[in-house]
């Protein structure tokens, strides 16, 4: 059954093109195909920075703060893998570069633990432990 989003629902642009569109938006206007239908034609979203933009309904998906957490977890794991690999390569390339990269990796692991209650293991970042104790929600 199709149900259009309503005022106050949270949503995300399906294929974001800039930094604003990566943010979770709030539906502030719904335009319908005809006056007597529930099939939405477009949605106007307000983003946390105050920007308001209108998108065709097919370009917007319903999303919650929990979906944000999952996206952040994926992004942090991806970043951890990339930094871990860069650390390994930099080790034989340049000592200062290796130390700087290791420092970034440590900061990423600490930030994920502190703000997301997500325990990343740089040796095996694809299987993070998740305490979900609230962190910085």
C-alpha cells in the first residue's frame, strides 16, 4: 500500500548531489498529483541549516535518525578500512606520513567509540562491536 510522507516526517534525498542533501530533512510541504489523491508529486524538505528545497517524490525517501546511525556506522567502517590500508602503505613510504595516518586512525576509532558507542577494531574493522549505549545521540 502506498502512503505518502506527511508534514513533519523526516526524509533523505536518495541521490544527494551536495553536502546539504546528505543531511536528514523534514517534510514541510507535500504537493499531490490531483486534489483528491494521496499520491505525492513532490516534497519540500527543510534541512538543519535552514535550506528549503523541493524534489520530485521519486527522489526522496523516508528516513529516520536510526537510518542515520546505520549510515554513519557504514561510513566510519569504510573510513577505518581506508586509513588502516593507508597506514600499512605509509609504513614503508615515509615515517612522518605513517605516524600522521596512524594518528588519524586512532582519532577515528576514539570518535566512533565516544559519539556513536561503536567499537572499531582497526585490525578487523568490517565487524564493529556496537554497544548502543547512547553515545552522542
